[in-house]
C-alpha cells in the first residue's frame, strides 16, 4: 500500500471513530440538557409567587418539595406539598402539572415505584382511607387500581378495585396483588424525601 493510500485509510478510520463518538454522545448530552432545563424550571416555580395563592400561604419557605424519577427517563418529577395539599409536576419543554394529590392529609410521604410511572395517592374521608395506584405517562396520571379501608385498632381489611374503562371493578386481594406486580414490574415502593423550600435547600437538593 502506498503512503498516500495508507494516509487516506487511516484518516477515514479516524473520521469513522469520531462520527461514532458523536452519535453515541448525542443522546447523553441531550438527556443532560433536558434535565438541566427541568431543574431550572422547577427552581423558577419554587420561587414563584403563584404558589402562594395555590397553597394559601404567606411564605414560600413553608412549602416542601421533593424530586424523584417517576417515569423511565433522565428527567426527574417534582412534588410540592403543604398540609393537605400537594401537586405533582413534570417537565416537557415547560413545567406541567400532572395531578393534585391527597396524600398530605395522611402524612408527608409520597410513595412511588421508581421509573415505572406508578405512584400512590392516599386520602382520608369520613374515616375511610382511599389508596389509589396511578400510572403516570407523558403529562397525565391515570388511576389503575385502588383500595379502601377503615381506620381500626385491629388488623386492617381492604376492599380492592381495578379501574377498567372508567368503571370500578371489585377484585380479590390476590388479583389486586397480581395486577400491582405487573404495573410496578415487581419493584419495591420508595418514599420521596421532602425538604423545606428555602434558598439553601433548593440549591443543595434540587440539582
């Protein structure tokens, strides 16, 4: 092989390697960019006075926030909580409100199944606990399963339902467990960690 042909061969090999590197690095860079934009948008929301009216409070620092990975991508979701009010947000070119949550009436916990889209929304009404299992996709959340129980000092008994074509179908505890395993891909539920909405906490934990 002549020197000129060898040079061309080496040059083309290097060019191919560089092209491959660009192709493989592009998705990672794009994901990092989307995450950075989401974080910036969440910070802007947490500093917005619009939340004062929404939560009927005089101070943004009284609110609490948590971020976590709900669906299977690199962009986290956000929950803002105070008292019996809580809202779930996601980012799709801008911040989108996904759902109003009722879990605040029971505890500070927001329970979810990481990167499956599944989360639990709990509420208490007339002594009855309503526990909804929702599927988050895109910018919407759809109720898939739920169960109810009454507050009791003894063992808790549940009434289980599957939501099918907007109808509540009563199912057995065994069927409920089977359906939940399918929806959550057998993953264990996690609890989001909440922080007060202070400047220091936003800087430290929202990144």
